[in-house]
């Protein structure tokens, strides 16, 4: 009877999978960290932006939104 040869293939495969998961976790952590840093840096509003926003607000307030339809009567 021949002695059985021990195979370490399963352990090598498991080790490779664990290494890939660790590298993927580090990558995702770095990407999320960069996204949080960029979120903290909000762009400054310039005078031109302020003027455009004021013009949009005036346009919205002067628009007649009355359609003549009673929303409560639709039910």
C-alpha cells in the first residue's frame, strides 16, 4: 500500500483568496477615504454664481404656477 501524498493546494488557494480580499478591502477603503475628503471641500460660490441664482429665483417667483386644476377634486 502506497502512502498518501499530502496536497497543500487547498491551503494555497485559500491563501490567494484571502490576499485578494485584503487588497480589495484596502482599495475600497482608500477610494471611500478620497470621496469623503472631496465631499468636505465644497466649492466657493462666486459673485457670478450668486447673480445667476438670484436671476433664477426671480424667474421662479414670477412664473404663474396656477393650472386651474384642483388637486383635491381629482380623487
